[in-house]
């Protein structure tokens, strides 16, 4: 996968406190993976490099509103996320209590996300971008190459990768800018890495991705 200036974007899924901070509600199962791979620092490197290169940068966040808690059926993880209040907000137009909550972005990323240039898409509700406006924003900006990072490796990152590929984008996943839960059933990160290597157009480390961005 050879990056082309003007055609490439950095896409970050769920760079939020509930996924990436010791204060988040999932830290007990994801903290080891986040720490092991240096995910917060590596996503920061990629934000910084993308901004310096004037790339399109898009964040695809995960939010739940009170109306989402009225769903009549849920998968196992949806049920858990709703039960623990993961990514909860008071409403789509209500930011009361949002700052510093689990749904808020990591403070380490604020300068990049809140610079007035970063695209923050409508939220995805399950895992992939099928229900949000990420692809529209990318297409409207002439993007057909995506550097994909964020959480969670075997869920939202993999789902975004698969859908973007199906829509004709080239997708590179950054292996140490993502992480996943470690459970008795297995390590979600290792499960994802297998599929990234089978399916993505490229799998890079953060340092490799930064070098390629800087060379544009």
C-alpha cells in the first residue's frame, strides 16, 4: 500500500476514556493490552504526524443515549455496555456531564480533536461505520486510503476495516495503536491481528506509519 498525498486519511475509532484510561469502565479487561502496546502514546504520535502533514483526520466515536437503552434485543457485548453505562451521554444535544466522562475523548488527544479541523462523525452504535457518516466525509474529501487506529481491535477496528474495504477504500491498520480485552475465552487483540494480516491492505507499526506519513 503506497500512500498518496491528498488521498489518505487517519481514522481513529473510539479514542475515549472508557476504552483507554484507567478511569474507564473497561480498564479491568483492556488495561493490560492498552499498556502492553503503548496505545495512547502511539495514537498520539499518529495524530501529531497526520496534523503536521495536513492529512484528513476523522474520529468515529461510540455514544449511547437514553433512547438506546430501550432496545428490545441486544448482543452479549451490547447488553454489557449498556449495563455498565459505557459511552453514556444524556442525549444527542445534551453535553451536560460529558466533559471528563467515560464518553469523552482522552485528554491527551484534545488538542488534535478540538482543533476545528478534525472530523468527528456521527456515532456508530454497534461496531462498524455502516450507521454513521464516516464514508460520506471521506468521499467528500477525496479520500480513498485509510490509516486505521483505535479501539477495540477485534470489534470496532476490525468492523471499520471490513466495511471500508467493502466500500472500495484501501485500509492499513496500525498494530500497536489498537488493543482489546483479554478474557478467559481468549485475547481479542491476537484474534484481530490474525484477521488484519489476512484482510487489510497493510499492517504497520506506529513508527512505520509515521515515517510513511512524514514522507508524503
